[in-house]
C-alpha cells in the first residue's frame, strides 16, 4: 500500500510518516528532502531554490516523474510519500492531508534540526515570513 501525506509547510508530514514507517515497516520517499538536497548542491536556500523553480520547472517535473515512476514500479511495496504534491502523481495512494496554522508550523520548523543550512531563520517572525513566501512561490508554480 502507498500513502501520500500532504499539508502545509511544518504541519508534521515527516513526523507522521516516521511514526507510520517505524510502526508498520514503510519506506519514506520525501520530496522535501530531495528539494533541500538539490538546493544545497546548488548552494541555495530552500526559498531561493523555490524562486528558481518558478522560472525553471525542470526540477518540479523531474521530481514529479520520479514519484510517478516509483509508485508504478513499486506498487506492491509499503511506501509513504512525504510531500505536498505526491498525492497527485503517486498512482493509487491513500491520501492524507494535515493542517496546522502558520505560527505553529513556524515553531515546529524552528525546533527542527534536520533542515540543514538551506533553511535558517532569525526568529519566529522571520520563519513565518519565509514560510508564507515559500508557500506563495509553490502556489505560483
């Protein structure tokens, strides 16, 4: 079975995916991790990379195609897609949407030490501003 977990930035997609993976033996496919890795390889922040993708959709298409390929080729496996868009590309996945308000997501992100140098914030206000800008960039794409 495949599960697609989606929702706003910082809503807990990765946390919920990890809990399910540990409890039921699922593999996690995270497009957020893929995006952060590509951004880091280009020497960019996540927000800067989102801006680039607005004018150059090749990265979005690459990740979307890979998500679809995995979902077709590995249909019988236990996979969780930790992604805001995988629900649209993963064939026959059970879809879950998580919601949290922006202030809570900013606090969650500020306390998350796994995002590396591609996501850094001065304080809660800066985190909220960057989260909103990143969501707006993603919506434009």
